[in-house]
């Protein structure tokens, strides 16, 4: 006899539609960590929707100098841009806040972003000034953990946004693109974590 509790039809549908990444955030948010959806943050930072004439060409250009992401071949980029939303954000806007949960990651298409981390002793450590092609917030998106640092637009920026529910859809509908993208992001994230650790370790 099956001792597992039966889900009501509505509950079963919600579980099926949650997806891997969104389901991780549902578990994590039970710890009362602030959760910020992109739609909330979009309004707070006065983001305006962009419609690039050729988003795939723009993404290929900004990633052409990146040692990890330049290996993402054109057909995969052509597929990827179908899952992205593009926005203009003015300067001095908090795109990501340290310690919160968020259901999105950002690809910087233009402009500069300041990345900073509040240390346990209360001091503020400046970790980086990002540039076009950099990826922000992917670590929290992948492991459903609180944001490691805060990211603030130093100048007007163009950003591409990939949300957790969209990444779930990509994994279901276009698994090869999702797997290739996640592997390259994981490599880039590993490199950045090593660099960040070297900066903040005594």
C-alpha cells in the first residue's frame, strides 16, 4: 500500500508547473529570507523594456571577448535570446541586494555595474566593476541561495534578464541549449568565485 500523501488535483498541477529552479526558491523562502521577483525589481529600478533589432548579434558581440562564454556557438545564442528580456536601467539603481533571494539573473549588455559586499565586521568590500558581457546573479539563481553581494548600476545600463521560470521552460523545451549554457555559466562562476575569494581573504 502506498503511504505517500495524495496531492489534490490543484496541488499536483502546481507541483508539476513549479519547475526545478522555482521549486528551489519555494523551499528556500520558507526560511523568511526576503524574496524579490524580477517584476518587483523592474519597477523599483525604473527599467524600460528594450527591443533590440538583432539581440543575437548583440549578445555574440558582448561575449566575443569572454574566455568562457565566447565558446557559446551562434546557433545556441540564436536559441537563447528567445528566452531573454531586454531592459534599459538608469544609473544608481540597485539591481541585486546582498542577502535577498531573487528569481532572475542579468547579462550586462552595456554600461557599468558596481559589485559590493557587506562584510561581517560592517565594512563594505568593493569586489568589481563589471562591463558588457558580464553575468550577474547566476549563483543565487542556480542554487536558490541568498545573494552573495549587491549590484548597483554605476551608469545607464542595458541588461538582458533570464528568469527562473523561463530557465525551467528552456530546460523542458530546449534541453541542449540549457545544458550547454549552464555548463559555461558554471565554468565562469567558478573562475569568478576564485577571483573574489582572493580579493576578500586576509
